[in-house]
């Protein structure tokens, strides 16, 4: 058995996948509809939409299997995401790469596999739309074209999902995306006993800028702050715009003291931005920093609420 090599862009690919909010989510009719259709059109027992994570492939939609994931080192889809076209295995039992694979020699007894990589808006292959049969098969040109069409629809659904969790003004994660991703991050911290810290931000004086200079100026300030957040925090930190002038950052495996250092770096970046000749506004913000405590924070909403309260305390001290 031959395990798949890692894509050249693996680190970035995994980062995009983790931020997509697709992993470990609920079943969605938009994807289930496609796998039901694929199974019917190709008369196969199994059709899947898969996402290839660091050590597993997880099934966003699964028709014909009673599991939600398999190890990546035995996953056919880990091979498929390395391709730019449909990855086709007519008979895995006769293919040296797969003949001794436990998914071939045991349940679900894969014989035939066809997987078309699914790419996100940036071109990263996140997973596949795949067909599986327990007997040898070939696909004719019309079959390949049909699978390609279905895969393009699946990619459109992935793009729609990604856009639905992205803030249109700033390009960073929006409230919906943050709530999904942050819940996953807190679960990980509880499981691995890691610290987590939330920072709640509110821009100072945005209403006055909107009132005196117009909403275009206010929007510019919001975009500028989002850009500074990307500089001050790590790429692994979850940064989002909750709405209006409110932003939030969840830092996994980071203590409050380390989070405060990141905030200090953000304050310095804001001062440096203010000193640029082309800058015509004063970017200031207030924030609340709170450590995740599972005994007090039953959900990410509880953590946000406390961060919000601490932020208002800091804002009142300025007035």
C-alpha cells in the first residue's frame, strides 16, 4: 500500500480548510443532494463529498457508508487532491498502490474509485466528489463529463459557503463564520487542555467619522483596522468582524499575558499607521481580554459577552 504524498501547498491548504468552517459541521442538503444524484446517475453504492484534513478524510456528505471519516493514510481522496483532473482507479485490487489497502481488503471493499478534486476560491484542493463501487468499472467520456459537471456544482456550493462566512467589507471572517470556527477551537482546547484567550475590540469614534466625513470614510477605517489585525496577530489566530465597529480575535494555546502583548503590537501598528502622511484619520480602539474558562463559559457566546463587558469598562475609563 502506498500512502499519498503531501501537496506542495499543504500548510496553506490546511489553514484554508480549518478556516472554512466546513469540517465537523452538520449535514447540508446542498451537498447531500449532489451525492444522492451522483449515486443514482452512476449506479454506485457509495458517493461522497470529502474533505482531506491533516490526519483524516472527513465526509461532508456521505451516501452509502455508516462512518463520518477514515484515516488519511489509507484515503483514496488523499491521492485525488494531488491531481488537476479526475483520479480514476478501475480496479484497486490490481493496482499496487491500493491492493493491500484496508479499505480494499476489508470494508467497504473498494474496487472502483473515481474522485474529482474540489477546489476553493483560492485554488486549494480541499477534498473531492467521489464515486465508489465494489466491482471493477470504467467511465466513458460522457460519464467523465457528468462527474466533472457535478464536481463544478459542488465547488460552487463550497464557494457559496465560504462567501457566507466572509465579511464583505473587510474580507475577514464574519460573525457566522466566527461562531462556527470558534466553537470548534474551544472544543479542541478543552480536549487537549490548552489555554484560549478572546479579545473583543470596538473602534473609538467611528460614529463621529460617519457623521462628519461620511460612511465611505468610516468604511475605510474599518478596512484599515482589519488589515492591522492581520499584521498584529498570527495566521493561526481567528480574527473576525462581528458587525459595525466590533471585531474579535480568538487565540488558541495563548495566555492572557501573551494576548495582551499582541494587543500592544496592534496599538503600535495603529500609531505607525496614523503617522503616515496619506492617513487622514486617527484610528483608536478599546478592547476587553478574557481567558476561556470552561466552568464559566458554556459557549463561545458566553466568552464574547464577557469580552464585550470588559471592552466597555475600558472604553468608559477613557471618557
